């Protein structure tokens, strides 16, 4: 940090475009603030190079506190690329603070993840897989890399895709994508082992719809699955409905197919 007088825009906003900045809003009279200080400093030492720690005395800089809506202290905000990426108010034990930071901080492997995404977009999937495995070897809890690797493995090794997704829990911001991929991995496994499915009139159409999903022919797959929901909604423990939901999650809420077929699924469920 510069020896020149403190300048929030320079020392926090501008700096955060280069490295995340963790800002501790505090005051000398605040006992919880004083208790949090050594905790912040200990974690900052262990995660050196991942972020910079800046303390803002709200008594000396009330205008900054007002600008960022600080209503209680200690208030800790993480700035990334000029904006608040995450925050908390009050104190946290050291382990909880480190866990929060590990989730909130951008991964140092973000650029490598983007490289893998570019390779996949260019159809060079075989080159992307080792990049993703290297990322996860270095940072096993980097859920976006795990989700992307699972997508890569989905067609060739559904069981390994499921294994890759195991560490992703419901509190992860990748939980919905992971759940969609788990559903699809199980379905793709049924193509290899159709004997796992009960014999029923719906079986052939169900497997055919799964095959269409695997081929990324989502529109005919959805149409076929919704017809199965109408005629055999309990087959494979509601597998057709689960498959539709997985496709919607995979494509995203804004996708045309999601918007068009989500209503049709609802109608099929409630007729």
C-alpha cells in the first residue's frame, strides 16, 4: 500500500481490479472490532497474495461508511473489480472466516478455467480435460472446475462424472448445475445398462429421449419427456420430470427452450 494519505478510491476500488481487497470497517470504541482484528490479520497472513487487507475507521471516514451502507460494525466487505463481492457484519471465528474467504475470493485458477472453457467451445475437449484436472489437483474445492470437468466426462464416463461432482454440496453456488449433471450422468448410465430399468411400455421411449439428450437434441428430448410425464409420470421414480428439470438447469432460465417447455411440463404434471 502507498505511503501517501489514505484514498479509498485508489487504495480499494482501483486496487481491487488487480487483487481483491478486504475492507474492515471498524471504530476504536468497538470491542468486537478489536477482537476481530487479530483474526483478520492471521487469516490474511495464511492467504498472503490472495487479497489485501484495508482497515477503514468509520469515525475518521463516515462518508465512506455511508456510501457503502455500513450500519453496524465490524462490517467486512470484499471488493473485487471495483464492487462489493461479499460481506458480513459482526465477528467470525478464525476457521469460519477462512472458510468464508475461500468461498468468496476469486480463484487464482480463473484464467485456466477460462482457457478450458475456450478449448471446449472450440471442440478441443480432449485438451480441456487435463487442464481441468490440473486445476482441481491444485484447488480441489474449486466447484466451477469440477462442474466443467463433469460436463466433459458426462458422455464418455458418467460414473466418473458423478464421482467428480461428489464434493459439491447444497451451499455451493454451483449446486444447481451439479444436481442437473448428476441427474444426466445417471440417465446416461442407463443407456449403457438398460437392464437397470424396469420393463414397461414406457421404457423404449424413455431410453430414446435420454439418447436425444446425450446428442444435445434438447427440443425433441423435452417434447418426448413431457409426453412421458403425461402417460407414465411414475416410471423410473419420476425420471422424465427429473430429466426435464435437469435440462432446464443446464440451459438456464433465460434459454428459449426452458421458457417454452417449463410451462408445458407444469401442465403435464397437473392434468
